[in-house]
C-alpha cells in the first residue's frame, strides 16, 4: 500500500486527517496516511516548511515532497531534500487571496478610512474616481497574482502585471523583464506584491522603484516581507506613498517595537491574507499522488535554480 507521511503542525492535523482520506478516496487511491511511518517506507511526504521533518535524507523511497504552502523559501534550499518538490496551488488559497487583495484595494480606492475612521462631524463630499481611472500594478502573475489581476480588471481597474516570463492574460497588460518592471511601476496608484521571495525579488521595492509610483500611491503586500526595503518604505511614506497595507514582514510576528505598528500610514495584518484550505488542498495533493503512481509528471514542481 502507498504510504504518505504527514509532516506539519499539530494544529492542522485534525482537518487534514479528515480531508486527505476523503480526497484519496475520490481519486481512487488507497493510502496509509500517518504522522509516524518508518522513513525508508514512505512514498510521499506531505510537508509544511515548519513541520517536524527537517532531514529528508532517510526517506530513501520517497517519490515526492508535497508542500502544503504556496511559499517555499524556507524549504527550497534544504540540501537533504533531493526528491521532487511540489508547491501548493489550492483554489481555496487563491480565492482567499483574491478576496483579501480586492478588499484592501477597494478600501484605498474608495477612501473608506476617511468615513470609517473620521466620524468627526465633517461632511466630506469628495467622490472617489472610478476604478477605470485608478491604475493598478501586480508584481507576480502566478497562481495568486494572475487571479487577483483578473478580478481587479473585472472591476474595471486598468491592471498591469509583471512576471519573469512573458504572460498573456485577457484584460491585463502583461510585462516582463527589467524594463518591464520600470514601466509596470511608473505612475501606478495601487501596487500589489505577489512575488515569491528569492534572491532576485528581495528588496524589489526600494528607494528607486518606490519613487516611480504615483503621488498618493498605495502598496499592498501579501507576498513576503523582504520584497520591500522597510527603511526605504518608511522614507517613501513621507514622499509619494500614501499608505502601505502589509501582511508579511521580515520578522514574524512583527516585533512590538517595530515602527510599522504605530505608523499612521501603515496597516499591519498578521499574515492572514490567505491560507491553504484543507478540503481543496487535499484534492491537489491527491491529484499529485495519483500522477506519481500513474507515471505522469507532477504538477507545480519547484524550480530549484529559480528558488520558487
Ligand atoms: P507562483 O505561482 O510561483 O507565482 C510567482 C510569480 O512571480 C510568477 O508569475 C513568477 O514569474 C513571478 N516571479 C518570480 N520571480 C520573479 C522575478 N525575479 N521577476 C519577475 N517575476 C518573478 O506563486 P503564487 O502561488 O502566486 O504565490 C506567490 C507568493 O504569495 C508566494 O510565494 C508566497 O510568498 C505568497 N503567499 C502569501 C500568503 C499570505 O497569506 N500572505 C499566502 C500564500 C502565498 P513566472 O510566471 O515567469 O514564473
């Protein structure tokens, strides 16, 4: 029988202990799922980067490590992990991210804070512009960025997206490469970061690139904290950046004394933009195991050289 080892935090085990067998059954797979198989008997490891397995070398029969998270920066450089590594592309995770990004984009676009936080007796009659007058740029057009770009475009925003390889997405102006980044950021009024954290993307928003954004621009970062140079951002909040909504940070939880907590132009959310949903994620894992057993290529394999 196929043996799958579950290596993730205790708190997520109950929901996966229910969802994974259901998904295996739906795919016609008979799998012995456990948190404690003998390493040399394991066929697949279902892993979160913060799970108990740190040394993958004893798992000599393991055909693939199936990551429970979309982000792989904490696992991709593990030198003991020589098996194929697949990242999580989960429709539930994507839906959650689209909702969070659209919600925060609309908050800024509509100027909701003036009315929600104001409540000061001032009758403010300024009308916000229409979405079609508010250029939005999404850095990263993968599973999450592309879905957010499409939803924002559906709402009428002129959306520009930027990725490493050139993409074609209906209703989205797709750019790539170094010159594409300059064009994507120049004059953008809302910028959403949905890039993975790699050497190439660290500090991609820095003094120079932040200065390209429109006056009064909003930044929304559900990607990873080090995508933004924090010091440059704090300086830019006194120049052209009106507000930054940050879900991810260099150190998490964000330390109590970090200036972001009290900064009036920063909104801190505690890495809750979206999460892997057990029911839909279990189907993705089951599909990859089905593929492995059928000799078909795994979905969503991580490119170790690129780091994502
Ligand atoms: P993905 O499918 O791997 O997409 C990544 C995108 O970034 C791709 O379009 C890729 O370009 C682009 N990219 C990577 N390196 C680049 C570079 N050097 N220059 C330009 N573009 C580059 O990843 P995803 O599933 O959309 O997830 C994105 C990130 O979201 C994750 O890595 C994770 O950090 C973050 N995340 C956060 C939360 C949260 O709750 N805050 C939840 C889930 C995920 P190509 O298309 O050309 O490869």
